[in-house]
């Protein structure tokens, strides 16, 4: 009699959250440790730290994760304001200046061996979203399109991003775009293995973006959007009263 062996249990997917902010963004409030601890609580295996205009948050998070295996792994990145709107560079170690052309920004990412990631490409609510006339070019120049964003107020924004990725052959990405603790882990991509710099695009091609939308999550999205507006106003007043304040506005 032949006895068949039971199939080994399937391994749960790794959760990646590729777009997040620390207090090194002008509109962020989380310390690097707070961001990583929140991600660990939500089962995130790897976090992209993509502050506006700087890699300081990513570098600090990477140092913390290297010293504590209980924290998620870190991809250091930067959300970069180009002449035509925002793109993200992943796997960066040096800051890329704001205000460059799209092509110059992409070239600067590539020079560091980085990955070009297009965040929330159809989110017309945000002033810094890539301009419509540059959207397809940015997708073709890049590697990954964010098709699930934790701050997108309309599901249609993400659905249009998914169609753009299909048209351009781009890999799919997802990120919470968290600025506050309660936002961490709201949009992730499930993958079958931990990515490396040299294989992340291929890993993401086989991933599954997840962004659960419920009445509660949508109300929270509006709450956090309003909170960012209040915090930006406070920051502007603080800088007017104290021009030496180091937290300069890096757009966003």
C-alpha cells in the first residue's frame, strides 16, 4: 500500500509596506523606532521608509533594524519632488535634490543602484502627485507603480493605477503612506519571499496588493488627511515664528 505524505503547510506570505514617513518628513510625526515598532505589531516583514526630500529617516530605521532582529527589515528610500511631481527612489543611501527634471531624478536614482517607484499616480487630491501629462512617461521610466495606497480617498485612484501598470508592464507596489502610527500597515503587498535590491522587481511581479476598504478605514483616511492639514499649518506658523527651525518644507 502506498501511503501519501501530507502536503507541507503553506508558508504565510511576507508583507511589504513600501511607502512610509518618519518625523524627518515635514508632515510626519513618527520617530524611526515608532514606525518600525508599529510595523512589527502589524506583522510587516519589510518597510520602505520614504521621507520627503531626505534619506535620514530610512538610514536611521536601517540602523535600528540591523541591531534588533525583532524589527522589520528596512528599504531606505526618499520621496522626491521633481519638476512634474513626486516619484520615489528605493534602496538609496544619499539624498536626491528636489526640483530636478523627471529624467534627472530617475538618473540620480539609477546612479545609486536604486529602484524607481511611482506613488499614487492618479490621486488628484494631492498637489504633489505626478502631473497627468507626465504620468505615462514616469511609468515607463520606472520599475514599480503603487496600485494600493493607504491614503487614497477613492478606490478609483488605485484602480486606475492598476490599469496603468498593466499597460506599461510595470511591477505592482503598495504602501500605507503612513505619517501617523494608526496608518501603518493599511496598504501592503503580499510576496512569497523577502526581496533584495537585485530581485525586488521580480518579487513584486508575483505579489498581491492588499488594501482593505471599510467604512471605518475610509473615515480614518479622512481623519488623517485632515490631521496632516492641521499639522502643516502648525508647522508653517512655527517656521514663521522661528526661521531657524530645522524642519523645512520639503513639499508633499
